[in-house]
C-alpha cells in the first residue's frame, strides 16, 4: 500500500513538473523569447515525440530565429517518421521563408498531389495551408478533394477563404449554397455575412448580397429565400421590405406570427411607426389568437398615445375602455390595463384612477414578472405625484424580487432617477455608477448619461444650484408637462449662461421641441451646441439628432448628409457612429437598398 502511494506521489509530481514546463515554454513563445522557447520545446518533444503541437512550436521557434536549415532537418526527420501531407506544406513554407520560391512551390504541389492519391489528406493539408495564409493553395486543395470525392463538403471553409482573398462574390455564392443545403448552419453563416455588412469595407457588398438573394428567390421559390431576404432587410433596418417577405412567408406557411411580431417590435424601436402600424394591423386582420390580438392592440394604442395631442385624448380613452370591455379584466389583458393606468395618469392627469386600476390588477393571479410590471407602473405613478419615498419602496421590491434580471435593472435605474429628481445627487450618482456596467445596453447608456451629467455639474458648481433646477425641469418632462419644463430650461439658460450646464440644457430643449413636433425649433438648439459647444460631450448627439430631423422629418437629405459625415470623421467613439455611417452611405448612393 505504501509503495503504491509512493508511486502515485511520484507520478503526480512528475505530471505537475511537466505541466509547468509546458506552460513555461508557451510563455517564452508568447513573449517572443524564441531562444528559450526553442530549448524548452526541444526538451518537451523528447518526452513526447509524437506531439504535433510541440513540434509546430519548435519549428516556428527555429524560423523566428532564422535557423531555417535546422527547421528543414527537423521537418525532414519528422516526415521520415510520420509521412503526412501537411509536413510537405511545412517544408515548402520553410523554403518560402528562405526566399526559395521554386522549392516552396515544388513541395506545395507535392502536397496537392497527395490529395489526388488520398482525398482524405485534404483535412490536414488544407488546414496547414490556411494557417500559413496560403489561400490559393488551400482553395485548390479543397476544390480538388471535392472533385474527387463529391460527398465532401467544404463550402463554409471555402467561403471564408474567398472572403479573406477579397472575392466577396464567390464568398456570398458559397455561403448561400451552404445555407440552403444545410439550414442548421444558417445562423453561423449569417454571423459571417453580418461581419462584412458592418465592417469598413466595400459598401457594394450589401448590394451584391441583396442581388444574390433576389436571384435565388426568383430561380427557386423555396420559402427559405424569403426568410433569408427578411433577415437581410432587418440587418439593413429596411423593415417595410422585410415585412413584404414575411407576408409572403405567412401566406405559404400561416402557422406562426412570431417573426412578424418581432419585426413590428423592431420597427417601433427604430422609430418606424408607420411600418409597425401596418404590421400590427395585418396581424389583427389575420389572427384569432386572443393574446396576439391584445398584443397588437396594445402596441397600436401605445403608438397612438405617443403621437397624440390633447384633443385626441377623449377618443383614445373611449377606445381603451372598449378594448378592456372586449378582452375583459384578466391576466391576459394586463398590458392594456397598465397602459390605461399610464394614459389616465400622464395624459389625463388622473393618477388616482390609474392607481385604482393597478391595485385591482394586483388582486389577479399574476406571475412574478406580471406583478413586477404592475408595481413598476404603480411606482411610476407615485413618482408622478411626487411621492418619492413610496415610489422608491416599490422599485426596491422589484429589485429584490428580480435580482440580476433586466426588469430588476430597470427598477434600479428608475430608483436612481428618483433620487436624482429628489436632488439627492450623491446617492443617485453612486447608483448610476453601478448601473453603467449593466448587461442591458439601453440601461447602461441611460445610466452613463446621468452619471456624466452629475459628475460634470457637481464638479463645476459646488452649490449644485443649476443642477437642482435642471433636475426639476427633467422631472417636469417626466410628468409630461412639456411647456413648464421648457420654461424651466429657458430660465437655466438665462441664469447660467456660459456655464457647464448650458450644453446639456440646449440638448434637453431640443429633444422637448422634437417631442412636441416643433422640429425647426429643435434644430436651433442643436445648432447652438454645434456652434458654441464643439468640445462638449453632447456634440455627437446634436449632430446626429439634427441629421435625423433633416433626413426623416423634413425630408432634406442634402442637409442631413454632412451632419452624418461629421460624426464619421470626428466622433468615431460615438454610440451613433455605426448608424450614422450606414445612413451616410445610403444618402451618398453607395447602396441600392
């Protein structure tokens, strides 16, 4: 027993020492200390002569030290022991490093000839060509193997190689061929295509991909190509065109609305409300599913409320009442009940009625997420009433019940914002700082915006007088008292002219005018930031918001184009950079999407 234990200990010590030596060799190699790496791998290869990784690292160490003859002998010796075609590539590459192109080509061709004799050799040979970035030879290897053994499928690998070589037309063709043949690989292929659609490359790539998809859809009426075209248009944020494809899919396979609903929600997020309305109306016309009907009516009514003027409120209230009568008061119609409470509070200024609806809803058999939704709206209404501490209690309950969940993070953000409205800036800043790293990008961005606002203006004004007035104006905006908020912001501009808070105040005024539909007034505020606060952290927002107004609202793309361009060349770190680049290219005519 003692002997066995002693043997076990010896083996353990030996294994640990070997692992340490391997790690040491790797560290030397990674740091570029190739002399020490060479010595370490020479020792390792003695104990494991068949280890291909150690051999590869040893040869690369020789080559980095310009010891090409030593590397050649090592490869030749290994070929004598292990006659693998991939070693011919290694030998050829060693001659290429020695600038002996003729011998390099000779061994590369010998490797290709190996595949002729045994197509299975392609795996090692092609992979080695790829590692050495010998793209043409790798393609030749794959093409030869497929011609000899048709059951082989290297479409994905070959597509990647065509992409590396800059032949995007062939890359697209190969990827789409593979996607259709093996739909289970579609997500992986779409991820690769998306890289080329978003990177700084030839803008014509998107047009080439669009044409390739359309050609295939015309030649082959398979629903697969409608799905792919829908995906493509979503990437381009062309939701109307994506909807055309989704309708074609639905007519042939009317089993589910999930993709259509997702498309409508994306349209709302991107401000494409007309497209969203068209999609939701299509759903209402074609479904008998009660949950879908409620969902579609919810979004249609919410969009209607967001665009409404006070004269429209009576009709909206009546229609909401009809919807609740139609679908009844139950957990299924909870979203409509919450929307009704919100509308009563923030539009009709009847918070007591809103709270009554929500407290009744809490008596229903709800899931924990539904309870959180009701409590969140209840807290929002209490905040509307300036009952800050009561609102914080509900937000805290949601945080506690749904820790590490996006709903919990949303409650945390609203809790921090409530402290900000109360002018408890120190506590609010601590909360916003923690939320900057939230997993949800939207929450993280909002938290960062508030954090920077507090950091900049508490440092610039120790009394926080301007910041308190600003927080109050923000609270008026929250209450949907837009005119009162504008008056408060204008007072800040007058009383604190030239101070740190001026730029963000101009931005808030601009966004408020946008909310009210006064786009020319909004542009004046953004232009003031561009002219007077070019070094401000809000300059990219002023440029982007101005460009969006010209592009979408005033239909003046020639004025939008230079504003997008300024973001591209002066604000590469902006969160609006990617969107500005895409829209600039579209306006410039780079794509025909």
